[in-house]
């Protein structure tokens, strides 16, 4: 069944929203109509799942007409922002996976007085499948906002970076570098409105399970109970639950004390048993940590890599395709096919490929770069050969424009010799 409307469209959409029983999926370029937001909040309070995708611009966020989504988040709503350079110009809504609303109508106050129209399709299988699939593709593309309020950021001292760095199309730009040089705190709460201070979609509530399928005493002196493929932590004395929620999996790899990684509905977070709180909220796709750097972890959020410490501080924002923790505050990062080094929050140097020891390439030329990101020899050589790779004698053969030079024990002999046999070794 298909119906068409060109008058009082706002009222037509409201009626359809109030009929929802299980789910509402909305993708519109601009959403500023409070009379259409209000039904979504009310339906969520009755158990209906509501998801919205809109553009991240000055119309939807920060402008005079933009909506306050506080109540929407409070009711458990999911909002995704298109913060890419590509305009998301969709205008459709899928209700209960059986009713589709689509047309020229944006969900704005201005649209209500424009010449607009919508079509409502009911139980049309091809139309339902098309728009449900489209919504899935958009959801995978755009980032979900899981916290409300603004994160406070503080710039690291001396966060300057090279103006010439990462200028190619696939490499870093100044925005990425500047953003990565800022230290931010992972939100202490995902949603601050339920009694546990966490998003109920991320953490399932503990349901008073006093009979368990299995109890494991062997993990770092922790007691893990399992029932129906869900886990919970138990107190050593009373055997009562230590957490008010259950989780999917856990890891104590390279951890000591009261810290434990917990996976809740597919997302990892670092939990402090003594404080009964997450140091790092369960928003990570994965994590890595070595015993040498057990105060710092490589974390992955939305398939982008960064670094966080055990206090929940983001030391390096999740912007990169790969991160290597070289030392406590020295990180080698990759974005696209470009690599760079951050030292104490400061961007140091950019190069084309992962380094072999100190030998590094940029724009087809070789140079020497330390792990700290200091350039020992600029990128002007056609080739650099480590003549003593098994020992720390810093003995390198330099080749430039068919001439030979030498780098040994911190001193450089320029490339002025016709053959390496002429070098004063």
C-alpha cells in the first residue's frame, strides 16, 4: 500500500511515529523540528528503539534552530553524525521494518511551510529492503555519539609541528596533527542518566544470578562466574557480585592489582575492581598492552588506533591506522601510507614507510631518524647502508648522486668520494 501527502506533513509523520511498536530509523539531512523529536522521546520511554542519522553542520548542531537532544539521549536514543565532507542528503524513515516514509521533506520547521511531499509505503517488501539496507550502510559509515556534553581538552605544551609535514593527499594534514597533539579524557560516563551511570545498551544489568554454570578461581586471584554464556565478577569473601552488570569476556593480560579488561556487548573497557568504576569506558573495539608499558594501551575505536593510560586519559587520539608504542611517551603512527612520530604529544617527523632501525625514506630519499623522532641526517641520500647492523657502532655508508660518504660515531663525512674504497675508514 502506498500513500502520498503534500499538506500537513508534520502531522502525518507524527501519527506514524506514535504507531511504532519496536523500532524507528531516521536518516534526514536536517532535523530541527521539535514537534517531530518529542514523539521519538516518548516512544523510547515505551521501549521503542530510535536511531537518527543527520549531518554535522551549523544547522543541526550549534545553530539557532538546532535541537537540544538531551532528552533524546536520556531516553536511550542513538544519534549518528555525518561529519564527513560528503553531504548526506537522504530523507527517509523506517518504522517497525514495515513502514517507510520518504520524499522531499526534511524534518525542519522551514520544510513545513515549503512546497514539499512525502510518500508512505506499507508492507512493500522491495521498498523496505532497500531503505533498511541503506540505513545499515549509513550507520556503518557515520560515528555514533554515545556521550552528551563537551569533552574538555588541554593542549600539550609545545604542540608545534612541521608545517611541511604530511602534505600529500593520503597523508596527515594540519588538522589531524593538531587534533592528535591534544590530550583528552575518555568520557567518564557513556550516558549519565541511568542509575549505573552507563549506557544500558553497552552494559547489560546483572540479574541476581546466584546459581552459576561455572566458577573460575584461576585468573589473577579473581573469581569469574558464568551463566548462560554471560560473566560476572564475584567477591572473594561473600561470593556476591562485585559489579551490577554482566559482561561477555575479560582479560588480565599484563595487568596487575585490581585492573581487568571487560568486554561488554562487543566493546572493551578497563575496569578497576577496587574503585568499582571503569578507567576506560567500554567503547574500544580492541586493545593492546605490553608488560613494559602496562600503564599505556593501544586502543582501537571505530577501527582507528590511539593510546590511552590506565586513568582513562587519551594520550593519543584514535585517528590513525596503526600505532606502535616505542617508549612511554613516544609513538610511531601510520595514516594511509605515511608514518610519523609523536614525542610527548609533539609531532616530530613524517616519512614514507615503516623504518628499518634509523634508516627512513621520504619522497624517495633516505635519511636517519631516531626513535624519538629527531632527524640525524636529512632526507637527501639515494641510499643509506647500515654497515654494522648487529652492533651499536653507528656505521653507515651514504650514497648521493653517485658519490660516497660516511656516518660513523656521530660524525658525517660528506658524499664527495667516487668510490667507497676511497673513504677514509
